[in-house]
């Protein structure tokens, strides 16, 4: 499962068992005092029930290379160079993971599954070699394309400001109901629940289900849109609901749910701007353990490959350290108790009453990754703690060039320029 753009400290900084910074936690547990509380109870409960992993890192900088790495083991040199021209808004290539020149030489785990005859279903990872123009000649193309599940919701939160009468038409939620057979809506959980229920009934559960769960990216701070805390709470509830669904099913004893972010995007974290919340959830995971071992996105990918019998795609995942320390030894007995999802105390439907003042209200949050992350994170911080609060800087290891871009857009704003237009006309400058 792949989520979007959070750091470890932003979610789990107050967990005293791990290497966290409590003053950097932005979206906290139920019962946490103050405005950051009641947003991510499932992340905290899962980190207590299953291993707390406090040193998992993104190998990526942004979503473009992030999704290629989580599903394909690495981003090619072409992608690393071309993403700057794309993010600059100069009309350059925008089909990363789709145009053949952007694909890793051995494709993605979906291609490897096709080569080995291993069943897989792809929920939402559309940048994984499934070309809109058609077959590019790979022998695995037809099978990989057919493994995409049509109809899985695409939007990050809301594409346009929702109205009470027409919310589902413009918004995609991560969370949904817990009712078996719930109708398909714009809920990712409801969609997956209906799919899994039918697969269990027919004995067709695939070896691997790959899901994207992106609403922790948020829509920023625009009037009429869900607040950042509401979308993070929605994402957290969906995580809990998915574990609830699988753990109450007949496949639980043979299941493992690996959860990573596609990138951390220079967020606030006292260890590193690439450190992210990650989870290994399984009856075979070490209950209540605190795992300080350093892992990364390709460690998670290698773990998935080993669990379902996939051969590595490249040296990057082939040499990656699997997440061994998160699992029980072979001689141990699994803990097959089910997990019950926890409703966040924070509202999942809260919307921003007014657009944030100044530069924060003028940024184009609707375009993924276009806003320099230090500015995005500052807007999130102010949305939770108030406009007078001093937002923390990006964590160690953040891109110096990206921070320069943030300062430049601030200068453009002070000079009376439209920051959205400025961002489209200037490269990201990621290193």
C-alpha cells in the first residue's frame, strides 16, 4: 500500500518508544491534547499492535520518482533529469511511467508477476508501464495492463470544492463504510471491500494486491475544500478499515500488509527529511516490537517480492535489505486476533471556511508536488496550530535547491507576481 507525502515525526513524533520529536507531530492520536489530536488513531494503534518502524526512508524526492521506485525499484536517469522540465511547467514530458523511455529496463513488479505467472491486482498505480497509446512491445504489456482494476478512484481529496448536494461527484475519499457489499462510491475502501469480498467468495484472491491511498497528500488550505486534518483523518481511517477488513477475513493468517509513502518531500523531521511512517501488518509481524533497523522503499519492495515469490527487478531491490526484523522468527506462532478500525475524533468532512491569507492561500495545491514542500508544510502547520504559529523547517537532508525555490517564490509574491504562474515557469531544482 502506497500513501503520499508525510514524514515520520509528522505522524508518530509523540510515540515515546521510537526516535521521534513530539514537538513536530502534526497529526496525532485520539486523546492527544490540542488541535493536532484525534486525527491518526489507527496509525498509532497499528504501531502499538504491530512493529513500530522508526527508521524507514524514501529513496525518492517527489511523486514522479517515488511511484516508479515503489513499484519498479528505481527511477532511470532520464526520469531524474526530465522531472525538472516537467515540474517547471514548460510543456515537457508528463508521462512518467507511461512513455517507454521512462520505464525501468525490467519494467515493474506487475511485469515481473506476468513473467512468472503470479496473480496481481493493481488499484491506482497507473504510472507503471500501462501506456495510454497502447502496447509498446513488451511481452508482459497485455497482462500488466489487464491487472489494473478499472474504476478505482483517482482524485487526491477533491478535484473541485464540494457542495452538500454533490460531494461524491467531485471528491474521492480513502475511507468508507464497514458494511459488506457496500455500493461502489468514490470511496477507495468501499471499492476495494467489494472487490475483496467477491474474490474471497469465488476463491480468486490474488497473490498481491497493490493499492494507492493518497489523501494524506491533502488539498492544501483553500476555502470550501476539506481541511488538511480532515483528509489525513480520512486516510488514517481507511488504513484502519483495510486492516479491519482483511483481519476479519479468511485470508488473514496468510496475509501481510506493507505500507509506505511514495515520498516524504522535505517534510519536518528531526532525523531526515526522507524519513517516513511505514508499517508491517500481519499475524506474522512482531507484536509491539520497536524496530530501529534502517529500511527504505526498496526494502519494502524486496519484502513484498519475497513474500509472493517474485524475483528482483534490478540490483536496487535485489541488494536491498528485506524487512526481516519486523517479522516473527519461523518457530513463533502467529497472532491471528483481528483488528478493529478506530474512528478519528476529528471530523472527516470539515472544510476550510476561508482561504488562508497571503502566499499560503495563493499556492496551487491542486497540482501534485508543484508547491515547494517547505511552503506546503508551513501551510499545513498553520492550518492545525494557527497562522501565528512558527512552522518548523524541513528536516536534515532536504534539497537545498528546492528550499531556494521556496524562497524565490516568496520573493515573487512580495514583488506582486502570481505564485502559481511563477511556479509553472520555474524548475523545481531538485538535486
